[in-house]
C-alpha cells in the first residue's frame, strides 16, 4: 500500500513537475516570441529609417548633379561670350596702338617742354630776386644821394 501510495505521489509529483515544466517552457517561448517580434519590429523600423535616409541622400545628390550640370552649361555659354568679347577687344587694341604711340611721343615732347618751362621759371624767379635786390640797392643809393644832397645844400 505504501509503495502504491508513494508511486501515486511520485506520479502526481511527476505530472505536476511536467505540467510546471511545460508551463515554464510555454512562458519562455512566449517571451522569446515577443522579444523576436519586438526585435523584428525595431529592425524593420531602423531599416526603413536608413532606407529613407539613403533615398534622401540619393535624391539630393541627383538634384545637386543636375544643378551642377546646368551651371557647367551656363559657364560654357559665358566662356563662349567672353571669347567673342576677347576677340573684339584684341581688334580694338590693335586699332588703338597707333594713336597710343602718337600720344606717347606727344607726352615725351611735352615732358621735355615741361623741363624747359621749369628751368625758365627758376631763371625768372632768380631774375626777380636779383631785381628786388638791385631795386633795394637803388633805393638805398637814392636815399643816400638825397641825404648827401641835403648835406651839400646846407654846406653851401
């Protein structure tokens, strides 16, 4: 009887332990499945964000490439216009070199005249200074002459 009792207790304990083990395994599987679902959701969200990020970068780069292509075309057009203007300016330059040479010759001649002018001006200033000195001497002599004349008149 005891053996049967302990056998039944053992069987009940085994059944209870099996049930507990199955319950714990089921709970573990549920937590595992929940974590897996969360990880999949997080990974899909992160993947979507990265995908959007790189799509935005690609779109911006394409826009930038198109903008740069337009700028290159504009610069080529401007370059062509500037080349035409350069050719015109070179032609004008050739037309202006002869008058420039004449003007340079005239400038050289006028500079020579300017040197002569300054020399003549200096000579004039020296002459005026000499004239002033001579006039002062003349006045002094006239004054001296007058003084002498008065002395002579007194003496007579």
